[in-house]
C-alpha cells in the first residue's frame, strides 16, 4: 500500500492477501542522488527488474533490457529507485490492483490516487522519487497527476520512444512523465516551454462523455486482441472486472464499432477546426478531486482527458486548486509541445 511515509514495509491486500509494498512501489530498491531518483511504472522495461504490467500471470517476469525511455534517463544520471504500482493491465483509473495491492493518495489515506499510473504519481507526490515514468492511454498519467497534486505531462506522439512498454491500445498508448513542476517535466522530455500561444477553452457543448465511451470501446477491442490467450483460458489469473471488459471488446457488434469510430472521427475534425483559431486548449483534468476507495468511481474520470488521447495531442495537467483539502488539476493541450508546456507553466 502507498502512503507518504519514509519507511517501507509489507501489508496485505484486503482481497487477495498478497504482500504489497507501501508508497506506490511494487518493487523498491532505493538509492539515487537527490534530484535524480527515477520511479518507473510496472509496464515499462527496466533491466533486471520485474515487469508484470499489474497482471498476476506475469508476476516474476524480469526485463532483460531497459526501454529506450529508461535508458536515456539512466544515461543522463538518473537512478531507478523502483517499479510502481498500476491498475491491472493499465486498464483502470483507481490504483487498486487485486493482485498487487492498493495505492493510497499521499494527501489522504483511504482515497484513490487515480490511475492507471497510480504509483508513479504517488511516489512523486510523497517525495520518494524526483521524476516518474507512466503510461497514458485515455488519461492514465494526467488523472493521477490531478488527484495527487503533481504535474502530469503526456508528450505528443513520437516525442518519447514507446518501445519496451507493455501495450494496451498502441494507437493511443504513450509514455508520460510525472514531476513536481512543469520545468522538471519539460527537461526530462528535452522540450523547451515557449510563450506566445493563442489560448482558448473547450466549449461545454462538445459531448465528451460520448467520446470517452467510444474511445473506451476501441481500447477494449484492442486489449481483447492483445490478451486473447488469457481471455480464452477460464483459469487464467485475470480479475473478473478485467475479463468482463475484454469480453465486451471481443464481442462488440460491428455497428457499435462503426458508431464509435465515427464519433472519434467527428471529435478529431472538431479539434482540427478549433486549433486553426488557437494553439492551446485549456480545460479541467478531472471533474473533481480524489474519492474514497469505498465510493463508486465516477464514470466521468476520463471525460476531459480523452480528447488529447484520440487526437495524439500533447497535454499537461498541473495542480490548479484544492477542494476539501484535496488537489484538482487543470490541463493544457495542443499540437505543439513547447507551447502547451508554456501555457501549463502559466496555469500552475
């Protein structure tokens, strides 16, 4: 389990009794110079460390080499302090993994960190890592950044090499950065924030909930293909929730798929038009702050993050305000990473 405390010790997950590690890590080695401590999500390869992707069937699997995004940072002097907890298969936004444990929000025990890059956000928020790598498919870097009060940077497509990462939906998957500040995140990505952007807001008229449902269906379809062998085996150790989502994607009717594709295409056309008149769009990251684990998760968690995901835009979540003592993020997004980072720095 993860809390903002220095000591590392074991706890038992309430559902499966597995030993888990606090502070957002599923594998912790520590070390590293201050300012150069790097935490890495459990679906990104780090040579000699576990890489299970939050999935029980892959427990104990060891990466043979560093993913390029990790190798580049190690060459720059960073030390990998551990692998961080994530939602099972990167499918989810709670940081509550039935096989590897639950990641508590450093701002309030018993509350979610969001996900699926839960442990990466928690490690930075708790001061146990200076930088963390996560992955983002529909919001999995930016949602936990919002809930944990840190910066979550989703670079534009191609800015960070995505090799050596367990896929969920390759068309949308990207490696992202969790950091204390926008300048820290920009430095890690080797992108210079720039000023002078034309900024606008996303109009309330656009139906983000319908877009999120359409994009989620496409993720479920592709994830069912990727994990087809596990899905076909009734004895495989995947949770009932993940199995149901994969089955939903596998069994999706052709007309439903075409409607989802049409909705996504419509959103991309709208974005193309909007970005002719401005450089950066600003909107909330999440509808509200973190919530208790015993509360039903809101379906709307990814409503504000899905736009950048389906369009391949850069997006940055920054801490914007506090609600009932919990942080909530604002998000800047656009096609130019430098301008997006510049606007995000002004929002922070």
